C-alpha cells in the first residue's frame, strides 16, 4: 500500500528561499515587458513610467494582503483556502476554478508564442512540434518533484534578470559615452522630456498605457500558490514579497528609462521589441537571436508556472470538495500528478487554436486580455478576503508580525483601481471583446457551483 493511501495527502515543503525569490522575480517580469513595451511606449510616451509604477504599487498591496493572510494560518495552502474560510465556499470555488482557467488561458498563449519564437531559428518546422515538445518536457519534469519546478523557475528567471541587467548597463553606457544613432540622435536622459514633456499623448494616451501594461504583471501572485511547499514560510514569504517594489523599479522603470533615452519615444516601433533594437544599436550582431532566446525562455517560464499552479489549484479544489476527489491524490513524489496531466491535456487542446483561428495576433490579444480581466478578479478576491479577515479575525491581525501597510483603506483604493482599469478595457475595440466574453466564464462557474451544491444536498458525492 502506498503512503498516499495510508495518510492524508500533503504537499511537501521542498522550495527553498533561493527558489521562492526567483519565482517571485519570474512572476513580476512577464513576456509583456520584452515584447509589449514597444506598444505601451508608443501609446503613452514617457508617462508609461508612471503607469508601470502605479500598477506595481497597487499589486504590492495585493501581495502584502495575501502574505498576511497566508501567514495568519499556516494550514492555508493557497488563496483558495483563505477565500473559502473567510468569504465562503462560493468564493473558494470561483477563486480556484477562475485561477485554474487564468493559467490555462495564459499557458495557451505562451505555447503559441513558443511555437512562433522557435520558428525564428527553424522556419520550416511545423508549429505543433515545439508546442507539444515543450508541454511534454515541462510535464515530465514537474511530475518528478516540486524541487525540479523550483530549479526550472530559478534558471528561467535568472536568464530574464541577466538580459534586463545587460540592457540597463548597455543603455547607461551609451548615454554616458554620448552615443549617436545612425539618424544622428544623441542618447540622453533629456529625451524623456524634450519631446512633448512627460505626457505627450495627453491624459488619454496615459490611460491607454494601462490596458497593455497590466498584462505584464500577470503571475505576480504566483508566490501565493507555493505557500504549502515553501521552507520556513514565516521567513521566506515576507522576503519574496517585500522585494517586489525594488524589482519593479529595477526591471521595469530603469529598463524603460534606458530604452527611451537611447531611442526617443516617437522612434520606438510598436511592433518590434525595443530590447532587440537597443542591442542592435549598440552594435551587437546577435541581438535578435539573443533576445529571441530570452523571450523563448520567458514564455517557457510562464508556461511552466501555469502547469505548476493549475495542478496545485486542482489539488486545492479537490481538498475543498470543489473538484473530483481523484485530484486530491498525490504521487510517491508528493506531486498532484492527476492535476498535472489534466491541466496539460487542456493546455494542448487549447493550443489547437493555432489551426482553428488563422490570425494568431487577434487570438493572442483576445486570450491575454481575457486572462488579465480574470486575474484582476483574483486580485480583487484576495483584497475582499483581507477585508473579511480584518472584520472576522481581529485577534489574528493583532498578533500578526507581517501586517499589511494601509490595511483596509489600501484594499479599498486597490479595488477602486481595478474597477478603473476594467473600465479602460472597454474603450478599445480589441480589449472590449474579451471584456464582454468574461461574464460567460463566470456564468459557467456559477452553474458549476449550483450543480455541486445540488449534488451535495441530494447526497451525491
């Protein structure tokens, strides 16, 4: 008889501080920074710096709320548990299934991107080959142990960090040496304000930047799904969360300052990665291949995170009775193998979109916008759970050594911000379609919850 049959299944704490720190960094740096920053700069100009700062600050408070909640009760494995406990079974059901769907949708987009990036080097290779190979490899490694997931994320995130640090150092070097572009443009910090000031596109351009920039932060909450598998969570979780502001300033703000100083914002091409353009200007011939490798690892990292988090969500949902009991079983390596296999099957089925819809750019925009709307729902649910915690468990808050700064007031401010960003998504035609599609998902989850309750009352389990 296997250990999983003689004792309750339990996730093991095999993720070290080193793993958690890099998982947090990887979550805070999306592929959107490498590929989407060109479009955000062309929309908002230098005011895009404020956009990333504001989003980063708001999400820092979401992370602090999540951190206090997870540490208030170490039996909480993820935000499904505290949502169920503090808001009710409906919240755990909606949170778990929506988060699962968020990452399935995001991972589908990543697999599509992986297929496209691979074709940069192998243009004749059928796109399904790298897609299936990537999912198969990540599934195999995730099945072996959670420590392997940690190692994969450590190295994936390290590649992203090194690429951004190299860009910042190269860019500041070009500014210091008075570099002139082929068109005669001087690299200078003055380029940030000498062409229309900080808000050259006006307030409408500034607001337009939020629509795309919010996608770049998707996955920042991933550290909250690792709580049950983290060594010494009381020490390591606060360390990972507290470092987020410094990372946002370093990776987003400094990188964008450098890009717009070397290439004036009007000359940034929306459809190209400004990272590639800067390295090309610096005279690095392999720039396109280097950045293609970085964005390939970034997309693979995101797909890896998706496979990990969806399997843990399935385990948590089954533990709460929100999903079939079979997903509660762990393998001999203490990994929710059935959840991994189910999520990967859904992921590969979703990747068939590559054949069903020929215009992948339209599909990609629709898919990522839908994911962003649903992620904002998850972030809002975390804040609502925190408000309920402050009302229902004041004694736990009083004892907490990791109190959220600003408390309930900052929760209300952040919730208002998410409502504001959701409103902005209704202004553009492509994002409006995804916004209008999101209620369909919530209707389906609502039907699923109603059916589950009916089965429970009828005694059908």
